[in-house]
């Protein structure tokens, strides 16, 4: 029996080949002759999965026997990206796996691209959660990621005539070899109905929640292996199912169809990920989803306490529960309900436990993005939680009144309930009151939270606030995405940098080594050639790998200002049209990103970029000096091809709007230079690399505020800048829309009348800065040295650093090394 485990989990080449062929036969039911690429992918996935199991079980055993303190990361989104390549790297068998499949006439990369990525997130926030669970496992910290197993992830984006078209993301179509259903740990979740008071056997007044509807939550577990360690933590995602018994009333009355309808309604709960769409804010199903996964997760934690025989009063000693934005913040009220109504603890005891358990991370500075739920909706879905929130609020405001007697305006701002006009529950306020720690995701963002968005909470409890600047995992974003760079760095420094990214500083001493710089340039050139081939295949436009690759990939949003980059392209185009022989550094502009389906201006921004491309790419006057490519369906998978091939990283949000950004860090690590505003983590990137290695432009946050206060007139910028006028007029004329001046009118009108994101104010500064970029790029050697320094100084932006700070400053949790059981 012992030999059985070790044979099936062995990492040597012979055993891998044996497993691969066995799995093809016994899991896929195919001989090599009939096997499809997908059969081979799944056979390899199961080969890797077999090797994860032993580590997963050993990890669970270590945590259970040691009753380890555990991080529970609650997130409505986990944007994981494909698992196979990452697991091969973390197991240390990527190269040997490539040999095994190679000897069978297959290409490993080809098989990796078979995997449908689990796109269970919108963008930055969901991808951050994925980087965090990678780092937690690598740092050997006991952790559970809790979320929703959406049947449909973020929509698949296609383009039709340059307009975005959404397709459903059927990621589970061919099955998911990485997850294991655990129906034995299913929980019941209540919705709606009403509450009743009753007196218990000790004559104490208690509340009972009589629900209108019950839904089952079934956990699906995915192992998350750390890099070169035995730790395999768990990502536990909940699927909603109709309880078998609940519809019998209806069924027995003969309403079979009604019972089936109920089943469909229940299962809708985990059906689809909501795009971060203002249109969709306040939707009932979204609140139900949030409560569903949070209640499942908290009940799961109580079950774990029970099996480890830990008294419920020690909940906060066992678990550190982190709220990824306000999406799971209903957890504050739900934990109170579980502790008071079900575990029968006294209110004060329960409140003490709750506050000591939760931490809250804020990810936004946009006031309109703060989550609120209308009272009638909240009452309808969660009647008991509304009562609990009223009670929390009454006690909280009593404390506030002691500190700020008579300051009614402040009390109204701090209240969990918004009372002016229609009434709302304010989820950020609930998260702040119910947490012992509140953090922003970059230095500037945290400062703005303290001065602005959460000012009143800061003045009440300054000690709760701290900054945790975001980071990204170098395993996925360098080792997996950029194997050429990985080889070069490892040959130069050894492989220690993969777990300790600060060691990249060692590259600085090679900056005068001509052979090293040349190899560096060859790596970038090869990555660019790969991406050029990919673009040519996808978009049927030719790309010059020696042109400057100028890249902006991220969700499409006005505050991120993809249209500012578009204005710059048009400015360059105008220069060429005015003087066809003008000398110009050839550039390839690469864009990617999804627009929320109901966000019309964002969709128009995509149309503008593709329309400019359709003119510029084929105008003979341009002579190939400018190319514009909008790569459809930006995703983790596509990001892995794009970041390694970038020369220039566009991080051009209006100062004070981007909480952090994380794409900026992925570009930097892969040796792109940044053109950026002093926003989010850009500021810290510039601090690390030095001003001389960063292209900074644009208004600073206080300047933006001052312009706003003075009354900003974008029309004046337009009138003052001839270059800007020419660009705006050309777009406004319909030049990029076959003469139809109506297409881009809404976009141009907003810019000239309101320009809420200060594009016109920043235009001249941006264009001047881009001219500086071109001047530097002409000196290829200088550019390469700057790029090397950017990479060498990216150590701070490893999510390992971020997670160490969360562990010591918020979670108070230590690592628990895992011994392999055999
Ligand atoms: C809200 C209500 C209804 C439906 C959807 C949503 C929703 C969903 C996702 C609202 C926001 C999000 C995602 C926000 C997000 O990704 N924020 C980004 O977080 C990153 C990680 O901290 C930062 O780097 C980015 O600056 C920030 O924009």
C-alpha cells in the first residue's frame, strides 16, 4: 500500500510517463491513436492532480493535528487563470513534463492552452485574490480561500465591426479536473421570510428566523500548491443547489412544474458572475450571491471548530477572516446571527469575537462604487440581518455620541443606514465598524481613504488603519509567463529570486556586462516576435517586432483613460499626414480589456480604438510606422503572452482614481518601462526604480482637486493646444467612422463639456512625455539598461511581501511547515 502511494505520486520521469499513459486509458478511455489534444491535456492534468493529492492530504493532516490558526480569505471573485502550468512549476516538474509529452510527439505549451481558464473575476480585485492564495501557500501559511463556483465566469469578449460582443463563458464544458466536490460538507442557507421572538428555557428573549426558502451550498475544493513546498492549501468555492426535500410540499400538491421552477431559482444563485457594471448595482440576485457564499463559509468555519473541539468563544483565535472589499461584508451581520441566534452567545461576547475576527480591505476611491442596498430589498432578502444591523448601528452610534456629542452631521455620515432620501444599508460602514483592521492597497490610496472616503472612521479609530501595497506572484507572472527571462535570470543569479524577489537587485551589477545586456535584449525581442505572430494570426495585420510595443491592457473605464492613449495615436497620425517624411520611432499600440456590458461609454472607447486602427493600419502614408491592435478577450491566459512582450506599460489613470493597479507591477517585472501618472502604486514603482527610469506626466492628485474646486473648463485646454484641437476635430469630423460624425459625438461631447477625468488637461503633458519615450527608445542600449533596472527593482511588488505584511500586521498568523505523509 505504501509503495502504491509513492509510485503514483513519484516525480521521476518514468513514473510520470506511466501515469500519463495510464490516465489517458483509465480516465479518458482513449488509446493514443484516437486521443484528442484535450484528452492529452486531461491525462496530464490528472497526472499532476495525483501528485497534488498527497501534499493536500498531508497539509490538511498537519493543520488538523496542530489546530493551526488559519486565514480565511473571503472574496466574491478568484481570477485564477489556468492551473496546469502553475502546478507543474510549483511541483518542479515543468521541464520533465515537457520531455515526457515531447517524446510522445506532443507539445507541452499546446496542451497547456487546452485548459479553459476559470475566469471567476472581473479584473484586479479577483486576480489579487488569486495571487494572494498562491503566496499564502508558498509561505506555508494555513489558509482557505472562500468564494463562489460560478457556472459562467466573466463573459468572453469578441469584436464585431469594432464593437464589443459578449459571449457566455462555459468554462466547465469539458469538466474540471482540478476540483473535488465535497457534498458531505454541504450547508443550508436561508432566504427571506420573517423573524419571531420567543423565550428560551432560561426565560431569555430570543429571535428565530423563519425563512421563506432554503438553498444548499455544496463546496468544491481545489488544491493550491505553494512553490517548492509541501503545502497545498484549499480554494473552497460554493455551488448553489436546491435541497431535495424542500419542494416536496409543492410536489405533493401535484405542482411538479412549480417544484422544478423552485429548483431552477435556487440554482441560479451561483450561475453567473456579475460584471462590475453600474447598471447592475443594487440587483437582488447579487445580494443573494454575497450572502450565500459568506454564510456557507462562516458555517464551514464553525464546523471546523467543532471537529477540532475548539469552543466557539475562540472563533477569533482560530480564524483571521479577511473581507476582499465590501462584497462579503454581510459576514459581519451573519457571524453575529450565527453566534447570537444559533450558538446562543451573549451579544457583547459575540460582538467582541466578530470585531476581532474580521479585517476589511478597500479597493476603490470612486464614491459611486461604494456598495449600498435599498432597505426594502435588504428587508425582503435578509430580514433578520436588517434587525441585527439596526442593533449594531444603535450601539455604535451611542459610542459615537459620547465622543462627538451634538455633531449630528458626523453621526449621519457614520451611520450604517443612509437616511437622506430613500434609505440604504451602507456596506463599507458595516465593514469598518465590524473589523479590527482596515486597509488600502497602495500608499496614496490609504492616505486618500484616511483623508476622504473613510475620513470619519479614521477620526474615530485611527489605529485600525494601515496600508498594504498590492503585489503579484512572480511564479505566474515571471516563471510561467516568461520562461526566457526566467532562464536568463536564473543563469545569472541562481533560482533564489523566485521565492525572494528582492534578490533581483543582483541584476544591477550586470548592467555594464555587454553580453548580459545583449541576452536581455534577445529575450525581449523573442517574446515580441511570439506576440507579433499571435497578433498576425488573430487580427490579420502585420507587426514589426522591432517597433516599440506600447501596451495598455486592463478593464476599459473612463478613469483608466484608454481614450487618452487613443488621442495620442491620432496626434502622431496627424504629424505623419502633415509631413509624410517625418522621422518617427515605429510603434505598435496594443490594447486589451473588457467593457462592462451596460457601460456604453466604455464600449464606445473600444470602438474608437479599433476605428483608429482601421484607418492607421492601412494608410499608405503611415508606411507601417504606426500599428494599432485591439486584442479581444483580455484574460489571465492572454496576459501571460502580453506582459513579457511589452516595451512600454501604459498606467495613465487620472491621479487619485486608481486604488493601486497590479498590471503595472506585472509589466515592470517583465522589463517594461512605465509611462504613468502619480496614481496608485505607480508612485511606489517610481520610488523603487528612480525618476530617471520612469516616464511621469500629468496632474498630481492635489492639482486635480484644485482644478475641480476652481471649476475646470476643458474647452480652454482645447482652445489653448493646437495639437489637441486638431485631434479632437479629426475624431469629431467622422474621419475614423467613414465620415459619420455621430458615432464618436457622445465621447467628444463629454470631453469638451465636462471631461471628468481630465484628459484634455493632461494631453499636452502626455504627448510631451511620449516624445521623450521615443527619444530614449532610439538608444536601444540605454533603453535596455533602464528596462533591466526596472526588473531588478521590482522585488517590493511580489505578493509574498504583501502577504508577509498581512500575516504580521493584520492576521497575526505564522507559517506551519508540512511533512509529507507516505
Ligand atoms: C459591484 C456591484 C455589483 C456588481 C459588481 C461589483 C463589482 C465587482 C468587482 C465592483 C468592483 C469590482 C472590482 C474592483 C476592482 O477590481 N478593483 C481594483 O482592485 C485592484 C486590487 O486591489 C486595484 O489594483 C485596482 O486599482 C482596483 O480598481
